[in-house]
C-alpha cells in the first residue's frame, strides 16, 4: 500500500519522476518510478545520499533551535528533490523535473506523509 | 553594498528574519538581521552549519548527475531557511518565520543572487 501512495504523488505531480519511502538508516521501504518520465533515476541512490544529508540537517536544526526539520528541498540543474520527514525513523522523497510543479509536489507530499505515518505505526 | 542587497530581500519578504552572504568555507561576508523580527537568530551559526550541509548536497547532486545544486530550502518548526548558491565560492541565505512568504523569499533570493554574483567578481 506504500507504493500506491508514492505512485499517487508522483503521477499527480506535473514533472514527477520518482517517489521513495526510506528509513533514516538508508534502507528503502518502497519506491515508485514513473515509466514515462524520460529521466531514469536511481532512486535508491538518491535516497541513500539524502538520508545522510537529512540526518545532518536535523541535527543542525536542533542545534539552531529552529525546531524539528520537517521538509527539505534541493533544486539542481536537472532534478529537484523534495524530502519530508514522516517520523523519527522514516522520510518520503519525491524527485521531479526542473520545470515540474514544485508547489504541488510539496502539497501532495505533505498529505502523503500523514497517510504513510498512520500506516507505518 | 552587500548589506543593502540582503536587507532588501529580508525586508521585502513577509516574515523575513535574517539574510547572510557567506563563503562555502563558513566565513561570512555580510549579514543583516531585521530588528523587529521577534525571533533572535544567530545568523552566523546558521550559516556555518548550512555551509557544511550545502557542500555535501552539492557533492551528492554531482554524484547523482542531477547537475549543479542551485537552491536548498529547509523548513523546520520555528524557522525556514532558503539557501542559494551564487558561484563556486559563495552562497546567500534567507531565514524566515514559518508563516512567512516562502515563494517570495525564493524569488527575491534568485534576483539578489545575480546581483551579488556580479559584485563578487
């Protein structure tokens, strides 16, 4: 049922390429890559790299008394990635093309995150 | 003249708290903190933490062939930070309150970034 949630987010986001549910230990729970995306993405590698970065960001946010880090987005030339912290153990990530709908990606990821949170407990 | 650019971005962003121009080595070039912001922010500490994270993100983006990392945003409970890479050496960051205008922050930071880029050469 995780895959359906991921697929829903990716397919409903214009320019959505891949979705990933992963633990902060870098171990993927589930993933979905859009067939027609055109840009092949090694979504597990993306996740593993970002799980490390996300851990550091959470530490930094704590240190800075900015409160719990909830969402991180990284825009690069060829891909944009939005990550959302679900709970202490898991995060969900969506990769989209640069011209994709970033605002919708964030919105859909937020709603997906609460769905996933209730399924992960 | 850097401070004026930073001040302009912070003051024109609803909920803007602080702006920072910093080298990837963690050494600040200039900064501006809005007087009336209400949330005192140690903007240099924010910058130093994020310069490390940003360096890792750039490495990750290269590795993933996502192209050059251009913009990173971190939303935490009490503060949101948007960072924009200016060139190989510098980045500019804007910290705003959670209810602040995130979209405008990103837009103003993009225009400020090109202004700063031409002044930094």
